[in-house]
C-alpha cells in the first residue's frame, strides 16, 4: 500500500540558526491585534497537555513536515514557536519551518516558562478551547443534562427515550450506551427529526465525556428542536463508572434524513443562522477569497462525512467533519484571525451548525458555502500535505525486513499512540521511539545490524532515516510505505495493543487506565471545567461569544 501525499514547495535545508525571538509581552500584543498570527507549540508527547498558551496549537517537532501544511496554509503568516524554555526545541523547529518556506518565524523567549513568569496563564489538556467552550455553553445556556443513573432507570422503566451518540462512528463502535444510535457531530440536526418521530420522546445526546454531548444537545435546542433534549452528564465515562454494561461493536447509525426530516432540519438551521449571524458566500466571493489567500489565510473545509468527501468535493477543500472541527478546532485551525469557509450541500444544515459554534468560539471570520454537485470535481480521500522532501534515505521493501532483522537489525516504530478507541497494530519485536530523540539513544538500540525505521505509512520514517543516517555507523533504512504495507503484505501476524517496549521509558506508550484511574481522571476533568472559564477570562486572549435569547 503506497501512501498518497502531495509535496508542497520542496525546500533546501536552511543554515540560518539565528532565529529572532519575541517576548511574552510582544506576543500578547500581536495576538490581540488585527493581523494574523499563529502560535505553535512544538513539544512532544504529553508535554503540551501539561500546560500551554491558550491560543497555541500543537505542532510536534517530529511531525512539522506532516502537519504544518494543513495548519499553516499561508507561508507569510506571523508564527511564534514555543516549547518549555525557548531553548530545547523551539529554535530548531523555527529553523525547520523557515527551511520549509515560512520566513516570518520567531521563538517565544523563555517558552511557556517565560510566559508563566510574566503572569501568563497556562491551559492544561488537549483540545482545551473546544472543551472550554462546552463548559461555557452549559453555564451560559443552562443546557439540561441527565445522569447515567437516571438514564438507566428511565430505560429500565420503559420510558420513550432515544440516545444519539455524537462521536465519530469508529469511536461509537468501540464503546457506546445501549440503544444508542450514531449521529456524529454536525449530523445531529441533519438526522434527528427522523430519529425522533414523535414529540413525547426524550432525546439524550451522548459522547465519551462532556463536551460533544453538551454542544450537540445545545445545538438542537438552538435550532428549536421540539422534543426534550438533554446531554448525558459525563457521557460514556460516567456510564462505565456507574457499573453499567456498555455495548462494544455497535454500528447502528441514525438514518440519513427523509424529505420531511430534511425540511424540518432546514428550518432549524435557518433559526441558527439568524441567531448567530452565519454568513453565506456566493461563488464569486469564494473565488475572491482564494485569489487573496497569499495575503490572508483561507481555511476551506468540507464538513460532510468522510465518505461524502471522497465521493466528490470542491477543489482545495480539506475534510473536516463538522463535529470534529468543533471538538478539536486546534487540530485544524492555527490562525484565529483567518477566514474559515465551511463547504456543505446546498441545504447548508451541517455547515450552519458548525459555523455557529466556531463563531461562539471567537473565530474572526466564518462563512458557509453551498456547493453544487457540478462543483465537486475532486474524488478520493484527502491527500497528505507533506512539506519538503525527506532527503536521501535508504529504503527497503516489506519483504526485506525479516532478513535484516535476522542479521542483527532492529525495528524502531516512530508512530505515536493512536486514540484509545483505535487499535495500535505493529510489527512484532519493534521498539517505540521518537524521531526527535532517537539520535540521543543510539546506544540503547539493540543488535549491531541495520536500524530499520517505520511509521504507519512510512513518511515520518523516511524523514527520520535521512536525519539519522549520518549519526551512526550502522546502516539506517526506512520501511517503504511503513507498517501498514508490511501488514497488507501478510508477512506476519501483527501485534496489537500498547505493549511495545520503548527506547526511552519516558516516551513509552500510555497504557489504558484502570477503573479507579478513570474515576480520578473524570473528577479532574469536572474540576478543570469549573475553573477553565475563569482562567480564560484572566488570560484575555480568547473571547467566547454569548448569544442569549
């Protein structure tokens, strides 16, 4: 299996290591001015989650070439790079970004430590602003909720209840609530009217924890959904901790809407558009935005399902299913002052719901665009936007792996940990490592033969092999098309799980939490929700927007 990728502006390595710095005070001023700026945090692993600047997006040092093209589509944007101390990773990351064609890059002096020393707030967790928006909405709009215990009692009593799960299908399939139907994110309003055919039925919105259920329930309420709508408080996590049996392997989805259901959903979307000021673009305006994208960042996202995207999409649009775009905005958008255009079917139901949340999140310019069938000229899954080229690196085919290992070779797996609901499959005997630190641990690599680097599709491994080749006498090679190609070739039985050994114990894959650890984590999450809105108010860099009735 060969990975699909697009090489964007291959660049020669830069020798310039004199990267300018920006002080915390100046960074604050620039974040608050009208011009675009992206703050990228290049720390690896869980370091970002332990405390980061509120507007900083995660761009791990090891994956800059793989993720910068999507996060930072305009090359001339102002970029501030941060790490722990402004010295450990940020200068090298800034130099790499400049080599990839981003000239306006500075390092935050002192990193997050320097930011904190000047009384800057550090926000913990992943997808923090999106989660904080959920907490803000629940408090501002008084979104109703139901506990896991009360839901179970209601189901046992035979009450008329429909449970819609707003997570992506694969996450829903991993674990869900009994009787639940999948209706991911922006699909909720689109499908809910047919899923709940009579007005006396209560609708319960579920997710893994809190945010997506709150956002989903409130979205339906904003759209004037006639039935009682509540979120399941603390989601599937609370269901498990209450001792109730979940369902594993569920695949039932709420059906695509009938004409009658679609008409009601359109009416609801019109209410949302009016309340939140959602703006619709004409084709001529979209063309103007595209023509100006060298001077003003344009994010063009298709918010429909990945399957619909693959069947046909507008040229230049990236796949960003609406629910995930709201839940993990920092995985898609680095410049909050940028133009964001959400592409949808002509009914604009999913785009409107998604836009309403991005507007409340405080993004500067959000628009929706109704694409006709004839405009969807592109087919297939989204290509990987890889910046630059990995340089000279030896590569081997999957069939050559076993002989090299037999001759004393070692396989290093550079792929990060997947979401807990997605199984990690790996080559037996491989060792977890990290591109950014493997050179420091050469003495820990077993054997005396070749060092074989792999990643899921082989792209990350190719970059790492090119860098490592001159630092050891051992032969360094990358596995062509990576672990996925080895599995597809049927050359052995892959391992599955998180039990791979690691080159550095500090970089070991996270194990699944015990039930007690889940309880502690959930309590910490709830406590985080109680304080995050106050923390953001003190921070002053992000202003959520309230649209009260």
